[in-house]
C-alpha cells in the first residue's frame, strides 16, 4: 500500500500504512493526532484559543505512525489526552509529557472561559453589597458556595485552598478505583492553583480536551 505523505497543518506527516477511516469515520488515534496538531500549528485556532500559542509537538509525533503506536499502547476508552498534568506548564506534546485521563479529571483543571469580570476565578462581587462571594465548580455537586468575605485576598485564599483540596481528593478517589495511573496520581497530589490577579482571570490552563 502506498504511504501517504500529505502534510497536516504544514508539519504533520500521515505515514501510517493502513486506513485512517472506518465506516466513514476517522479512527480515534488519527482524529486525536490531527486535533493535537491543530492546537499547535493552526493560526486560526490560536486566535480563538491563545493559550495554545507556543505549544509544539515533538519531532517523533509529527509522524502519525509514531503517535498511533503510543496511542494504542496507552489509550483508555473515553479518556482524554493531557500534556501538562505530569509536567506543570508544559508546552510540548510528547510521550514523556502526555497521558490519558478521565474526562472528569480533565474538566476539573480546564481553563475556564474568559469572564466579563476582572476578578479572579471563583470570586464574585455581590450586587449592592461590599465584599466577595466565593464559588467552586465540582464534578457531581455543580457550583458550590464557599462563603462570603469582606477582603478579596481572603476570598481568593479560600478559593485556592478549597480548589487544591478538591483536586487532591479527586485524585485519591480515582486512584483507589484504579482509574488513573500512579504517575498521574502523584502529579495531582501536589497540584497548586497558580497565582491569580485582577488581570489574570481564572487558573492557567492545566488541561485540554483532545478526545
């Protein structure tokens, strides 16, 4: 069978000797690979999602056959590809830095959409009242009210403390159920919310959905 050498986003090479479409649908390994390339090398995508500016794919994974081999050895049905749980702030997609995690873990750490308010993530100014309300989004409970505080610094401290506790508890639960690896568990157990200020809404992205 002839090897296809068409460049994807001007960098990726589909060198896989085999079909990437099954019953009219792209196989998951290929769609994941192509989405990864899009996040790193599509100017149009990065205009919409600027947090991906500066992200790259390692030389090995620019060839689909290499990525597919790693994907087939590591993929768990329904899980999503992550590049920066194992290495905080990582910008490189590679076998050493990437892992698959349950969707709930991925969503727990995803960068929230841009807010109209200049306040940090989780902090809300109540109408006609001084002080700040604090909220935290949880997987099964939804948005949870953490309290009302007069000082913004205290409100932010409470949010950070509760978010970190929530991530650590979720890591414990998923690890005990055998749904995340020890490597992912160890990384999540030392998770810290990155510093927030009035011009930096939300937490710096910790994951993205590439399923």
